[in-house]
C-alpha cells in the first residue's frame, strides 16, 4: 500500500456516518479474514473495503447528479442501492486510483458480475456477511464462506435475487450474469 492509498482510506472513513463507519469497519475486518483464507491482497482489500460505501446514504438527487456527471448508464438513475458503488469507483479514479481490480471490487460490490476476481468476490461477500448483518441464513452463509468462496458467492447471489424479486424491484443484469458464471465455473471444476 502507498501513502496515497492510506490518505484515501483515511479520507473515505472520515466522511462516513457512525452507522456506515461501523458497517465499513465490519466489511474491512471480514474482507481481511477472507483474504487470509483465500490468499487475497490485503492492501487492495483495505482500499476497496474502506471506499465501497462512500456514496451510500446520499439523496436521490445527489446520486442522479453523479450518475450523470460520471456517465454511468441511465438504469442507475434513482437507484442509490445499485448506483453508489459505481459512483464510488468513479470518484476513486478522480482521486488517482488506477488499479482496475480495486475499482471493479468497489463498482460491483452490490451486484457482482460475471468473471469476478478474487478481490471482487471477497468485497462482495464481506459486504454481505460482515458481523453487523443480521438476516435469516447469514450464519449459514458465513460458514460456507469459510469453506468455499465461490459457493458462498453463489448463495449470496441467489439470496439477493430472491430478495429483490420478492420486493418487485428491478434486478441488475450483472447479478444474474454473476450467478450463471459462478455456477458454470463450479460445474466445470466438477467435470475435470
């Protein structure tokens, strides 16, 4: 990690509300644990975890401003839940972050995507299972995460898809593509 990374982490954490800081700290702790288990780059994990939610909790008007400013697809207008990671990644680029893996981990931490890297899986999953999360099945998901990162991502994606559909909300196509990709990856491993 560089001094620039340390400054970005410090800036990102200083701008969070107390609630968001607790969540982000939990994501960082969980992501570092997963990085230990699966051989992830801890420096990249720290930067991505610290910055993943820096635009969470912003007003719809502010989200829409940044979607337009950064040229993010219109499907993210009015959808802070899906847009905040995309915006955070663009903001990080403005701050001098050039590592595509870190930027993708932040950008896709809510939706996942086909072909996720190890870092992307770690941040996606850590956001889902950090200690502050309390929903039916989270303890089981935490257990799966300790044994098989891909299987845990699949379960998290399935849960996310079911939850979004139960609320009648729009599902990001990246989420379905991530699920299909991971399922086919696991199937390919079984066939070898």
